[in-house]
């Protein structure tokens, strides 16, 4: 059985792969010869395959939240309508400043005709026209975070804050970013920039010797699999 996870960016893909390897028994593998999905690194895409027994999992970072629809249409849709390549598809989207129902409505509209209905943290059966007859695909939407506005960085800081000692660091790092924002408008332009800076300052204090490492090294240095926040957020995703 083949399954697919679509997420917004490379950072999301790194975290999800790390988490599923640690909690669900997946391991990295080479791209299979029967499904050719090629990443465009210039567009910020990432395409990586994993295996567990006879099952295979593809995790794709699509290069940004506004590219989810085009990535699916250009690189996934034909594999479904021509070959029913994936029996399960999970989509991980940042909540940002939206209501959960708005994210659900958006997700339900951009993967048609394969997926017509998506509900946060629920596997929903969708039927679409395959190469010869109607096919079924199980679809899951994971909105992060669920409890309040934010994005992946918010979820990670919620996880870090499970430790009372580190919660103070997260709080103080946020105060620092807010204080310096008026003098750093050239760099902190968008809301997401401020979130990234908040997480970056937090990590710089926690791991000063690792501050110059790439983001994947930073993520891999934290035992996210022990986090109750992530366990709750990804409780359905690990069933993929």
C-alpha cells in the first residue's frame, strides 16, 4: 500500500519524517521505479520516500502554502486518476489566523476531483473516478496548531514549553523579538517571519553551539517523540 503526506514546506517535511520514523516505525528508502515524482529544489519542494514492511510512504513539501493546489494538480493527480497510486493521503496545513472550519473548506476545494471532503483530525473516505472504475482514498487533514492561531513554529514552541524551564525561555525569546521588531522591519516583514525569529532565538539560547547548523540538524537534535503536544496533534497521522 502507498500513502502520501503533503505539507507546506521543507521544515514541515523534516519534522514529520523524523516524528514518523521515531513513533511509527518508518524508515527512509529510495524512490520506487513505478511512481516518478520529481522535486524542484528551486521552488523549495522536497520529495522523500519511506517504507514499513511492504508499505511505502511519500512525504512531500510543496514549497509553500499557496502551492499546494498546483503541486497536487501537476505531480499527484495523474498518478491517482491513471493508476490509483495512493490509498491514503494526509495533508498538513498551518492554521495561521484562520478558523479550523475555514481551513477545512479550503482543503476540501483544492484536491478535487480526488478528494472532496476533509475534516481536521478525521480520516474521511473519498470516492473518485479511476482508470477503469471508481476508486477509494482515505483522506486526513491535520491543522497545526489546533487549539489556537499559529503555524508549525507555534506548534514546536508549544512542545518546547511543556518543560517549565524552557517555557520561560520561549516567553522571554518572544518578548525579545517583539521588542526589537520596530528596529528590524527590514527583516521581520511578515507574521511568519516573526514566528521563525521567535523559534530561532529560542533555539539559539537552548543550543548556542548548534546555532549555525541547518534546520534539519536543529530538528533532529530534539526528542520530539516524547512531546505530548505533538502526540495529540499527530494522533491520527501516525495511523497512515
